């Protein structure tokens, strides 16, 4: 714990400045709004940050382009007056086995999901080093540690994010910068909605995704945002190098089939 006692979530991030990538929708936008509700000043980086309305500050950025990231992070840091919290959430999905995506698609997905974390962190580190409460939270996935069918490329990218999180935590712990990640299961977001829409039977596919999580439902964006806010906040001051699963028990539980 930090020196002060946190008695309520309401203002536990008061005075802190947070930057959230991929904050224009889904988990990123939900997280940005929660951080702001808990007292942080929050900037959002996204290709389309229009949904990041006040009190959020929106900045257009493409995490696949280093120059774009450098400019946007500098503008956000200037607007916020620094950066204490970085949430590396921007990412894209991919479907298929190792045969189904060509080199260009592998490079595109890895360039966003992995190098996007690298680019944004690299640009934010000088500001984080100036913070008395520096925290980085990366959005990983259950796909990093569980073999999921038709997710070879996506799983590889998130496996890299998990390993990168641990390496970053080791590299920067003595600078006072904590680095953790959240590993959601299947989250009910617009991205998942688009994937379901491509299925031959969207209703059956949704039911199958829900059923593979022991709690029997999809994870909500609010639940992932709450985990990110915890890791980012002073209540997790002794937590670094950790992957927090928000997956309805999918990673750790092995239930018997219903009726047995």
C-alpha cells in the first residue's frame, strides 16, 4: 500500500495523470472513463478518439506508426502536465491457424499488438520516470497462456505481450515504475461483436464462447476496466510483474461436464 490509506474508490486516483491507448471504444474507453471517475486526469490515444468526450482528452494516434505515437504522447503529456499511468490497450484481432495468414498480416498484427506497446511505452518512459506513482498496465489475453483454436497469430502476439510485461517489470522496477498486465477471457466488446457477425451462426457462436468460460458468460468491459484500475492505482503499490486473469475462471478451473 501507499503511505496514505485508501478508504474509497471514489477519488483514489486524484491528482494522477493517465494515458490510455485504444481508448476510443471497448475496454479502452471503459477504462478511461473509470480512471476519470476515480479522480485521474485522462488522455486517450486512438485512431478515432471522438468518443473520448470530456472529461477525457482525445488525441489521434496510430500505434503502428512511431512518429504518430511520439507526437501524440508528447501532446498528451503536455496537456495533462505529465504521465503517471500508462494503459497499453490498443490492439487488433486475428483469426486462423498458422497457414491462414500471410507474412504481411503477421507483421501488421505484431506491429500493433506488440510493437504498439513498445512504441507507446518508449515515448512515455521519460514522463513516467518523473512520477512518484508510475504504473504501466498492458492488456494481454487468455490467449497468451491457453491454446485456443483458430487464434495462432493473435495468441502469438499476446504471448509476446505477457513476456514483454515481465521483462519491462524487471527493467524498470528500480526506477519506481510498476508494470503489470490483465489477461481477459472473451469480453463482450464491439470487436467481439464484429467477430460474431462473421460467424455462420452468430447466436450459436456466442453461446459457445460463453460456455467455454466456467462462469458461463462473457466477461464485461467494466470488469476488465476495474482490474486495470486496481493495478494502476496506489492500492497495488507492491504489485509488479503480475498477470491478473479476468476470464471467468477459464485459465485455472477444470470443471466436470454438467450432470456429472
